[in-house]
């Protein structure tokens, strides 16, 4: 790679810059798995330094096609890419993925313990597609498409993903020493999970403050504490056994 890494240690490399410029430096067909959480295209204003800055790329969809075309190129011939996406703009992501050649092979829900205040509903989940480049081998046994999140501690990034859920995806879809790429690395959750699980990884992040956070997380000698997910009954999600039972009203007086 021509660019100098912002951080590099024991198979984990982080590059500071625009993934559309850094990914072209990666050798074609060299990486095993992509796991990414790109901007959702919802003009989300995070609360960094109380400035309420918008996440870069969150209002401009022009990066979607070029970034995923590069991801396709750098993945091995038969490989998987898991990408979170913003549901209000699902058609933009699906169009770009299919144009590139990616084939949706599964869809994941990440359940969160905390709910937003909501408008038409209170949001308690995020979604991701599992996309195939050609014909990757299937994991055996096939893992659940529901990820239960234990939440994150004091957030390091306004869109930080829970380390436990990202670790589960990496352990289900990759092997030790595989190389994972995350071109929208944020606070580096994918890189930390990869490091903890003995995988190699390449991360790219356009915001220098996020690169600093990631480098700090990766430099810590001790692994981050991963909270266990709550038991499913503690998640207030629809429970068919409970919610479909006929209700008995008290008799009218
Ligand atoms: C949704 S956040 C990722 C959060 C991450 N999953 C975590 O756990 O911290 C998306 C990140 O992509 C970065 N980004 C946006 N456009 C980019 C680009 N063209 N190249 C590299 N990074 C970009 C943003 O700065 C933001 O930090």
C-alpha cells in the first residue's frame, strides 16, 4: 500500500482517509471478508464535542456505488460482505450492491436493549445485509440472523456498534488469520473484534478523531470488556407466545 498506516500492529492496519482513495491501493482478490457500517444517508447529527456535527457522507449518496465496487474488487473470488444500511434509503444500497454484482444471501436484525423515542414506532433494531461475491462456502451450522446486543458502554462514536455482536459475526463467518476489511471503521469496533479473535484486518476512516479513538482502543493491552447480551426475555420485543394469546376481558359489571 502506498499510503502510510495511521496505526499498524500484529496484522491490524488502520488508514486515515477516504475509502474511495485508499481501497484502490489494496491488491485485487486479496481479502476474506468485509464487515462494514457505512453512513446510513439520514443526515444524522452526532454529538461530537457538543458541535452536533453530521457524520461525513451521511447526506451524499455518491460514495455508495464506488465504495462497494472497490470492496467487490478487493474481496477474494468467493467471499462475503456484511453491510449495515439505513432503511429509509434501502433502495440506494440494494441498487448499488446489485449493480456491483453482490447477491443478497441473508438479512440480519441487531436488537438493541435501548429504544429511541420514535415517531411512528420506537426504533429498537438495526439491519444489515449479508452479500455474496460469487459462491462463498456456507457456514455450518448456519448462524441465527438475529444479533442480540448488550449495548455499548460510554459511546466512543455516535454510531458505535456493540463489540459482542460484531465479534459474533466475525467468529461465524471467518477463520483465524483471515483478513477482514472495514472501509467505514468509525471507532474501530470491527478492528478490535478482529484483533481479539486472532484475525487480520484493514480499517479505513475519514475522520482523524475517529482514527485516534481506534488507535487508542487497539493500543490497550487488555481486551475490552464485552458485556453479555441480556436474556431474550428481557428484550421487550414482540413475543408470539405472549402477544398472540387471546386476551380475556373482565366481565362487564
Ligand atoms: C456509521 S459510522 C461507523 C461506526 C462504527 N461501526 C463503530 O462501531 O464505531 C461510519 C463512519 O464512516 C466514516 N466515513 C464516511 N465516509 C467515509 C469515506 N468516504 N471513507 C472512509 N470513512 C468514511 C464516518 O466518518 C463514520 O465514522
